[in-house]
């Protein structure tokens, strides 16, 4: 148990000290550079694309799977509302 706390302490210490000495990449030093901004936007785009693609595919499958049931419920509600309005 003592070893676990020792390594946890060392890990926390390194995590607190190391970021002050390390940089992610040379391009991150000058964020006002057009090339640096382009790198940042391209990384964000690459991170967002899998979520967009899988979300679109999952949403399409969900709507196709539940679409008939949703359309039947919607048409019944519409008929009921029209009957209430007309009477």
C-alpha cells in the first residue's frame, strides 16, 4: 500500500511540475501565426469529424428504425386534434 501512495505522489508531482517546462509543439508557441491557426483548426476539424459522421449515421438509423412508429403516432394525434377542432 505504501508503494501505491509513493507512486501516486510522484505522478502528481511530475504532473504539476512538467507542464511548466514542456511545450506541446513548436507551432504552439506563436498562436498568432496564420500557419499555427491553420494547424489548430485542422486538428479541431479532425477531432470533430468522427463524431459528426457517426452521429449522422446513428441519427439516420434511429429515425429509420423509429420513423414508422413516430409517423403513425403523429398522424393519429393530428386526426384527433382535427376532430376536436371541427366538433
